[in-house]
């Protein structure tokens, strides 16, 4: 993964492979202004998660 913002987290940022035609989606959407906001705010900002092309979580 990519290194996280050094001032906020020593943990690496993990990126999943991109979407491909005909393959199921697998991603999460976070309501933050930037990557540093995600590190500060965490999972509580998740507004949707899609696994295997199916919506498995919808917040707010």
C-alpha cells in the first residue's frame, strides 16, 4: 500500500484494484474532504459499502 500521512498515521493506505467491466464492485465511500480527514475521522464517516456488487451498508 501507499504510506499514510506521516503526521497522522504510521499505517499504510491500502488501495483495492480498480473497477473492471463485468466484475462486481468492491468499495467503500467516506464523507471526508481528503485522505487526512479519513485518518482523523475513521470508519464513522463511511456512508456506503459495496461488496460483490451488492450494497451491504448504507449510513446516514
